[in-house]
C-alpha cells in the first residue's frame, strides 16, 4: 500500500469517526440498557475483583461455579433494575447518576476497602462539604477520567431510540423478565456456595458488588425512612378481642438464635454434655419445634406475627402489660411496644445473659394479673465465628474453630466444639432465666424456642438461610422448644410443634378471645388446678 493510500484510508476513518461523533450514535433503548449495564458492571467490578473472588474459596481451590453464578445474577438484577426505570426522559440522567455513584463506590472500595451498606449511604447523605474535601485526592483522577467523564460523554452522545409506547413497554418487559429469570436460576442453582461466601464474608460480597451495593443500600435507607409513615397505617389496623378470664400469670417467650435441637443433650445429643445446667432443673417439657424459615428476619414473624398483627401489639392492646428485652433487635416485631436493649453488660461486650437482669428488674414490679415478656437471645449460636457468641469462660470444648472460613480452615471436630460451646452457653442463659423466675416467685410459663437451626456441613450445607420456597434441611428446621412453668399446665401431645402455634398458645394462656385469626394451634392449657390456684 502506498503512502497516499494509507493517508487516504486514515483520513476516511477519521472522517467516519468525527462524523459519528458529531451525529452521535444511534442505539435502541433495550440495546443501550443492556450495553450500559454490562459495561458499567464489568469495568467497575474488575477494578476490585480480587477483593470479591477471595471469598469464594472451597477447600484450597476456587468455587468457580458459585462465583460465576453470583456475578451473572448481580449483572442480571442490575440490568432488570435499570430497564425498569429507563424511560425516554429518565434513561440518560439515570445512567449518568449510576455512573458517578458507581465510580465513587469503586474508588472507595479500592482505596479504603470499605463495604457499601445502608449505614454508609446514610453517612454519605449526612456528610458535609469539608469532609468531602478531605476525602478527595490525586489518586481519584484516573477514576474521574475513565469511570466518570468518558462514560458520561458517551452517554450524552448516544442517540437512544424508543419505539411506540406499546412496543417499548413490551421490549422492557421482556428484558426485565428474562434478566430476573436468569438471576433467580443462577442464585437457586448455586445457592449453597453463594450463601457460604455471603456468610463467611459477612455479606461483604454484596456490599462490594457495584452497583448492586448502592442500589440495595439506598433502597434499605429509603424504606427505613418511609417506615414511620407506614407505621401510621399499622396503627389504623383495628384489633378486636377480649380477655375472657382474667388471672395471674407471667408468660415469658424467650427466642433463641441458630441453636439446633440436634446438639442439645436434653434431646439426646451424645457427643458432649451440652446441657449441664438445664439437666438439673426438673419439670422441663421438651417439645419438637419446627422452623420453616431459615433466617432471623423471616423466622421471627413466624413466631411473632399472624395476619400482619404482631403478638406484642395484640397482647398489649388487650390491656396486658407487655415488654420486649433484647440482646439483638427483634426488627419491627415489637415496634408497637418498643424494645429495650441490654446495656451495662457484665463483660466488655454484651451477651445474651445481659437480658436476664432486665427480666429480673421487670419482675420486681409484678404484683398480680397477666404480664407478657419477650426476650430475644439473639446471639445464640450464630456463626461464622461461634466463639463471639459467648463469654470466654464458656470456651470449654477444645480445640475450637476461630476462622470465619469454616469449610476450608477447620476440621469437623473443631466446628462441633465451637458450636457446642454456644449450646453450653444457651443452656446457661435459659437456666438463668428459669432460676430468676423461680426466685421472683411470680406464677409463670416460660417458652424457649430457637428461631431456626444451623447446618454444620451436613450434605455440604453450612450456616443457615434458604431462599423462599426451598424447604429447610433437617438441621435448620428442627429446633428446641422448651416449656417450663410454675403453675399446673397440660401440653397437647403432638409429634411436632410449629412456630406459629406459639402465637396461639400465648393468646390461650392469657384467655384472649378473638375472631381475627384461627388460634387452634395452642398447645399449652392451664390445668383446672391452675385456674383454682389464682
Ligand atoms: Zn436467626
């Protein structure tokens, strides 16, 4: 090729590009949505890929299937989200806003190794200008050029075409349905691996995935700030019912965390004696509890909610003094009454035992009548570092597993030792509750139940949590349900007791009559002797 031909082809190429640049480039709205999502997602996440990949370990190797499924699911969710909001007027501003936020998130993850969660978003909203100034640095320049300016110019240059309203809606719908379908298929097919990485990293894999982290935490902040308005609606719910037979009884409902029945010696566990204290207490009713939801957020309403009515609200509206004492929050399950969190704790940090003084203090004011007390022993047996859930003096079974990466770094022996130490501590806390109740002398019925169990690598499953619609493995479904009372009671014999039956039981113990729900699940009856005793 001669020099002249070279220069000709170069100049024509230049002509083509510069014409295109002036004209902008034409692209359909679905192609733009897809292309924008893929590029933004791929570029931003490849910057910090190492920080994400390291959590998807399996033994010495990489759980590639779970990592790919997680990344594809994240991309699909982002694409679907973008397509949902990408209309003629919003598509460019939204794309630019997401680009700027994603670039900022990518920079802060790279430089400060931060997790982008809802507290981070709240902080950012409340950051003032001087603080922003302090965060700026020269290192930001490449991020600003390549992750903000360049993409913004390209977005502005795009000539995005929209079809007629009907076709546009159909195209968007197809894109949303397909991406959502692929995302769900990816998540369900590799659920165990993704859950393991999520647990081991304390959800860091979500908090570091741009822009899923920004979108999910912004939505969490928005829903939290909207809650006061929504709660006004909750107050409007009319509650009907009455106490048919007044009496003297304190009902204590203690809700545990991730403690599975299988490791309670009371229920026949042989490996170690995990219940030395409860074994010395007579009159315990050991029932086979069944959980249907594998995460605290969804399990608590199984026990504390029926037809969108929370049990503490229902009971307190019947004029029965009600209180919730917690080590970890009950979320909104006790919002109507208000929860009191343990403070002035005995150790450097608070443990489940620090709820007991709150119970004792409450009982000091008890004279007669009905009273309802909910205790959330939310530390319980929650992983991944089981040793964090109990004070050092309960580190009895050794050697333990002290690494969050349980599946790769610890032997089954170590995992069981660590987990059994938490059960030993649950044993102590529940026994303390019973001793406190006995000491105060108020007539009581105590119900202890765990929110769900825990898998310890049975069939390759670790920790807890299953997506909605999937049955829980036996280890997560079978929970201890222990009843102790100082008044005569009879317990309906059943092979299994479901968590929603506890709701019915509490209503029955307080003789609350209501036609708001089917309360036929109640399993504790005050005996005739109990009636005459009051
Ligand atoms: Zn839980």
